[in-house]
C-alpha cells in the first residue's frame, strides 16, 4: 500500500483503538504528553492536541507513539515500497520529479519577484502622491492605483485569495515607468 492508500483505508480511530485509547465525541486524552483530561481532537485522517500542540496523520501518530522513523511507522501500517524494475521507468520517474521540482522553484521565484514588484509600486505611488504636484497625470494615476494595489496586497497576502497577476503586473510596470520618466531615465 502507498501512503495515500494507508491514509484512506486506516482511520485515526482505528489506530487509537490499537493502543486502547477511548474516543468520546471526537476527543480523547493525549497519549503523547500523557494527561487525564481530553485535549486531543480526532479527525478522520488525523489528530490535533490543543494542550501540547501535537498534530499529524496516522503515520505521524505511530511515529510519536513508537518513537520511530517514518519508514518503520509506514511499514507497521502495512505500507510497501514499490521497486521499479527497469531502468527506463526509473529515468521517467526521475525526470518527472525534476520537472516538478523545477516548476516549484520557478513558481517560488516568480512569487518573490511579484511581491517585490507590488511593494515597490505601492511605495512609488505613496511617494508620488506626497511629493509631486497634485492633479498632474502621474499624480492622478498613482492616486487611482494606490487603493487598488493595496486591495490586491490584502486580498492575496492577508486573505490568501487568488488573483490574476497579469493585470497587477501591467499596473506595476506602468507605475515604474512614471518613476523612470520623472528621473529622466526614459527607456
């Protein structure tokens, strides 16, 4: 069985019953820090103790109880490691893993660039609003863009909602051009 199959087939209550731990209303006494009052909430696929902060899935629970590594806990729950017999299959798996790793790195790099661009644009808008003459084209653009950029920042990084980055990137580039033109750095 794979990790996903184990998590789907073995519930947290089953694992607790193996250790003789009684569950009432999805709560039990935490066996990790050994207490007498129920503070551990049990979910279908995991647990969380509100007293000691321990949390995880069925495999993590076995690791905590048996004081063992992931492999030992995985095998004790009936897990098996598949051996890939031929070289071609191993190479395909390695390529897929490398591609996924590269995609994660690219996404992280893009996100870092996006954060810097957005924060820089907000700073430019505030600077233009404070220091430039009111009601010029650049000043009006920055006044209108500032609230929208702050809204985007809050929506994406405070509330964690998704946004279409392309519109934000266009606005940020427009605002950066204002600062370049103002300094005489016309591209």
